[in-house]
């Protein structure tokens, strides 16, 4: 008893912190879900940041993106006053600053690889100046670490409106087109828009940015 009394009022006793209470299962699941969403959003933005920078630049200052329209026969022309500003086999969209080479007659199985080299013309569709639909496709976004100058070539395609101009330089001749329609379709519906009984140009890219959910089609007709 004397030994116990010598310990005093117990102020010197060891105090052990209570174990933290476990989270309610519903709360734990919700927190894990939010963590996955946050991480996924971060990765998504990280992959597509070049395209978002391009879009932001256009939204803040559209004129800073615009480029000049082609003016004269280009490429290897030796005619007096000819310019080499735009090479042959090039697509130019002044409003959204697109100037990219066109890779012609690419079969379906080789499209993805060819997109690294520019805008791809689908084999079997018309060429500029021919009756039918000249069907071109390009990336709106891609893994930027893969390199290449055309991973976001069509990132601003949704900004095109009726009346905007598109130029395709083919065999030294400038073909001018005017946008008539902009539509979004499912991937399975694209085949319905490939053929045309009249001369037409169709541009295609994936939307929304960074996804493969839908296809944006820009349909344009020649200006003569």
C-alpha cells in the first residue's frame, strides 16, 4: 500500500494515444473514388497540355494564331513573282493557323503512323479538283512525347464556322474551299460521309480533345 501511495496522483503514468477510428466504408470508398478522379484528370491534362495551350492561345487572341492565305502557284514554280511560302501538297487554314503537309493515298491500316507526318488523305477518296469527296484527317491531340510537329494540327478545327476558307495546294495549284457545315458523329457513322456525288472536301478529327469518343467533320465546297 505504501508503494502504491508513493506513486502520487498518477500524473507520471504513461499515456497512450487511442487508435484512430476507422473511416466509415462509404467515406473510404468516396475518398478513393475522388483520388482516382483527381489522378486521372491530372494525367489527362498532362497528356493533352499542348493542345490546351493552343486552344487557350486562340481563345485569348485569335489574330495571333491566324496566318496568311496562299496567293500564287507555289512549290518549284520558276514563274516571275512566284513564292515558296507554301509548298506543294500542303493544307492551309488561315483562321486557325494550320499549315501542314498532306500525305496522299493512305490506306486504312497505315493512317495512324502517317499522321505523324502531317494531315492524311484517305486512299480511294477524291483528290482536290476531282468529282467526289477529298477526305483528310489529322490529330486533335496525341502523346506529345512521341515527337512530331502535327500531334495537334487539328486541335482548333472546332473553331471553323460556315464561310471560313480552306486551301489545299495540290500539283502546284491552289484549290480554295469554303466551309459549309460542321457536324459531330459517332465513329461508326463516318462511313456515311465518305462518298459524295459532287466535288467536296471533308476534314476529320477526334473530339473532345484527348478522346476517341466522336468525330468532328468539317464539310467544305470548292470556290471557283
